[in-house]
C-alpha cells in the first residue's frame, strides 16, 4: 500500500532527521515527492509504502515527534 501525506515541521523539529529515522525504525519505503525547508519550518510531501498497519504506526510516531501529518487526498494507492 502507498499512502501520501504532507508533513509540517516547526522550528523545534525542522533540523531533526525524522524522515531518516522513520525509514530506519519502520519497515517502510519513504519517497520524498516535494519539499520546502527553511531554518524555522519545513513542508514535505512524502509517500510511504508498506503494510497498512506499519503505515498507521509510522503516522502515529510522526505525530508523537511533533510533526503535523496531513493526508493528501487520493492518497491510498494499492499496488
């Protein structure tokens, strides 16, 4: 399953290697589709590919790290 989200990073989280950690901690493929990162904020369009339960756990973990997660419409792609 593929799931696309926008991740919003604030000043406290923008410098942390959160997407790298996500790929190491969860059995997922992460694919950055778009990104705008500045010193005080970041917005990343990210595609997550993997098992649905793992994606759910990863999204929960991202929120726990202080990252705002917003699903992109038409975001579930079976494949």
